[in-house]
C-alpha cells in the first residue's frame, strides 16, 4: 500500500467510525517539539532547557535544538535575564481560534449559562489532555462563592477533581483501567491513598449520577 492509499484508507475509516485513524508513521521530530510546548502550563512564566528536559524526559541536547528552532519560528521567546523560554504570541491567537471554531462550545455554552443561572452553580466543560482536564469554558455562579479561579485554558488534574473523576466514570472498564494506570506514575507514594478516594468517588457516581472530589 502506498502512502497515498494508506492516507485515503485511514480517512475513510475515520469517517466511518467517527474516530481519527492514522496508518502512516508519525513525524518524531514534530512529536518532540509538541512535547516541549506542552511542558508549559498556566502559572509557569518561563522554563529553562534543563527544566523542559526534566518535564519531557527528552535529552537536553535535543531540547536545546528544539527550543532554538521554536524561537526562530516565533513560537517561543527567549528571556535573556532569566536564560529561559516563554510561549510566544501565536498561542494567544490559537486559543481564540479554538474557542471561536468549537462546535461543541457553540451548542453547550447557552445551556451551561441557563443551568448556572437557574441553579446558581458553577458549570464547566473540559477535555482531557496529558493526565489533566483542560477547561474549554466555565460559568461560575455558585451561591457558595468562587472556590477556584477557572477560565478557558485552565488545567486541573484528573484524579483530584470532580470533573476528572466524572470523565473516568464515563469510560468503559478497560479504558478506565488504562487511564488510571497512566496516572499512577505521576503521584508515586501518594497514589495508593488517592486511588482509594477515586474508587469511592466512582462508586458514588455510579449510584447517584455525579462525581465529587
């Protein structure tokens, strides 16, 4: 099968199944560059090459080449005083583009506002990325006050939040086991106690229809 035939076949199966399928090999250099960018999180102003290497597991020499290229292309900026990198301006427009182009948000936001206003509760919508939930949007109307400053792009851990545990509860058993196994290395010695709390939340969710943390 040629590359063109493989691409056509994967596109057809993606349309038929509703799940993205790829038969052609990934571009490893691009994957590593994206890993570098993913190392940046809200609240992190700058990262050095050493810090990026620690967060990604990539060799420092590889990180140095990637950050140099990303600076040249404008996706990272170099802070000379801190000898570290920060995200560049293109990511501001990327975020706006995600919000404006999301068909899910167009449908969900009016409903979220209605529920939040009617019940005076906080309503959030998020997707899962790299062991965390990333908020697409949040309507904060809780009568009990604002517990957490959550805005579009906020990232919170799956295992420690009600939203993340609700997502776990919606998975089939095999997918849930895989998700929990992928989370375990992040917590080390904390995981056994946290896993028990997650299990209790999932049991409660199954019984009453919602998760808590």
